[in-house]
C-alpha cells in the first residue's frame, strides 16, 4: 500500500515491455497515476472506471497539455467485453486484453 499517488514510479522502471493497470480509489488517484504513466514508455496502459470518470480524468489531462494521441494509448474502459460481473471475471477480462495487446492484436 502506498500513501500517495504523486510519485508512484519512485522505485520503478518501465519500458516498452511494461503493462500498467491503474485501479485507485477515485478520480484524483487515477488522474495522478495516469499523468505520470503517460510520460513513460509502456506496452499497455489500462485504467478502470466508468465512461464519465474516464471523460473527467481525460478533461483534466487535456488541461495539463496532454494531447488526444497521448490519451489514445489508454485502454479504458479496461478489459475485453466478456460480460464480466465479479471481480474475478473482471480480472480475467483485463488479463485477456493484455494478452491480446502482447500478441499484437490490440485495437489501439
């Protein structure tokens, strides 16, 4: 558990083989983590959230100077549409999406 989302990559390196899944306690945490993540090399960025939450986070990031092409790197809503309902099923849908991206068949 971390105390703050303001420096989540303090002791972590990422590269073009890194898969990042953003699941925080709310809008501000998602915003803080995504803002840092978009500045890093990654193979995959996924962020959980409703369409309204995602739109709000994206609006804030655009105000910070991020471009649409930056936001287009993010898979959100996260996971393949397998009609998941339970947390376990949602986890499977996210893992499936990451496998799809790794295999070169992601939509982005």
